[in-house]
């Protein structure tokens, strides 16, 4: 068996891993885990340089619906992939809205986008968590909740060992199980994330492919971050200004709605993001994926993703009207790093007013307008605040504890999805060579 990391090996975007059960043999099974878009300078390997051509990939597993894990799926299908796409039910629900948004920024016509959406829908299947399912050639898989965004999962595969690799019955060599198990962590979430249950503890495995985005640091806890959000908002809105919060449509927007509801925000909150609203509706519809806290709130009559002064701004003309609004108000809009989208219009207009404030609640990549504003390289009159603790990724302690929660330590660990310095720090904590 051979595993090749075709993306996000030593960086955090463009996730793509290939498992070949018998490389070079027609008898083998080829499995891709994720097929994500690389961002910035992260490497993007053309499909014709993959060890296996798209038409020879049997299965594509998607750990979750972030674009850096699914963004190249349309291109993979265009390049000849016709296997099965396997994910959780919630990821299946998020897949087409997320890819529709991604494709609308490409050269594809409306007709081509619709055709591709039908193709993705035909090839993709939602599966239950915690159940074992069979693939061809005796391979099985089981999905566990990763707690990163709605529907995110880690995958445990069991590959039958070839008979000649097993020791004879009376051999006193180390006993080998008849299967070789591999876990792909995908992106692991934090504990106490709003709406989502904590990541499931993993079963043991022979090989663990582990993400390491925050392998070198620990986050502030959720209680602290809600308190900071409340204190900063109260201060920022005291002069009747507007607070702008750039946020990713999938995950962060829903967390903010949830937390603004918990702190009983009195001012109007506008979600000025058609994709963010579509995703929020999917989150609201998939209650079975919520954690106990969110379910209990709903049972008590307090919907965790809705509150009295929360307003949806869907149409472009309503967005234009919102530009004339007077504070106090909170406006949440995409894109999360201010590289485009409706937040740009708001910031162009609002950042020259000292009454207004800009809150960063997410990672701002190098070179993005968000990062330049965060580093005060773009002069503005509004106050800029960076709230820490908003991360959809497990920190170092959570990653280490997750690995330790395995009944037996993994035979081998390979770190992926992290910058080299984060991987080095995590490798040290895990005692890897
Ligand atoms: Zn992710």
C-alpha cells in the first residue's frame, strides 16, 4: 500500500491524499481523501502529474465541505473522475452550495455550473457516522465526528493485508492483525465549539495521518472569548457606531450568530451574505448534528441560530440599502479575509469614521487586505480589534489529547496540513522522531 500526499503536506490549503492499495497493478484500489483548492503560494499539483489518473480513482472521500478540501472536485470530474464521492450526510448537504459559490468565480457558464452540480449530486453519497461500510476488495471504512464544522469527519479505513505479508500460524513473529488500519484526521475541531459536538475519540490504528494547523500553540477557551466579544462590543457600540465583522460563510458566521445570541446583543445584527444565510439554513435544518447545548436551547424555545434582532440581507439591493444604515449595529459579511464580497463595500465606506470598529475573528493570511489592516498597514480611522480564540482547528493540547485517547498508541503518525514550524512543535510533543 502506498500513500502520497498531493496537497497540504507542509501547508494548510489544497488538501489531497492518495491511497493506492497495489500501486501499478490493475487489481489495486485507488482512494483519494479530499481534493481541495490550494490558496496563496501553496502548491497545486496538476492532475496529469498525479500517480493515478482521475479516471482510475475509485473513491473520493471528503472529510468536510471547506473549499480547501473540496474545491477541485469539479475539475477532477472534468478531468475524468467517475468514481464515488463519499462523505457524511451534512457534508453532502453543504457540498453543492459551497461548490456553486466556488464555481461562480470560475469561467464556467450558468449552464455548465448546473450540469456540474448534477454530476456531483449523482456521484456523491452521504453516510452515517460510527457505522462500518464496505468498499470493493474487502476494504471497510468508518466515519467519526471531527467537530470542525457541521458534517466534518475523520475516516478510519481497514485494508485487508495480502496473505503473503501475514506470518505463518506458528510463527513467533509479532502477531499481525488481518487488516491494516489507517485514520485520516481531516481537520479536527476544538472542544466546546458552539453548535458542534466535541471530536469523537478515535479507535486505535496502525497509521495516523494527522492535521497540525495549530500544532505549535494553544487557544484561549470559549468562555474567555465570549466575554471578550461582549466587552469589546459594548465598548465599540457605546458611541452608536457600526461594528464590521468579516466572517467565512461556513462555520464562523454560524458561531457568531450563536454567540451574539448567548450574550443577548441588543443592537441590530445584519448577516449580509447570501452564502452565509444559505449555510445557516442548512445548519438549522440538520439538528441531529448539533451538540446537546444547542439542542437543549431549541427545546427551551430559544433557537440557537436565530434571535429577535438578527436580520438577513440577501438581495443586492438590500445590501445597497444597508450601506445607508446608522449605528449602533453589527454587520457580518464575507469574505473572511476581506479579499472580496460585500464586506469590501462596507469597509470602503465605513472605515473612515472613528465611531466604527472592525473585528477580526478569523485567520488573516499573509498578503490579504485583512492581514494588512490587522497589521495597521492601511490607514483607517475606525478602531481595529483582533479577537483570539476563534479557530475551527484543534490546538496543540487538543491534538495531543486526541491521539492519547486512542486505546493503543498508533503504530505510526504522519503529520500533514500544517506549516513546518507547527509540525515540528507537534512532533516534539508527540515524541515523534
Ligand atoms: Zn476545514
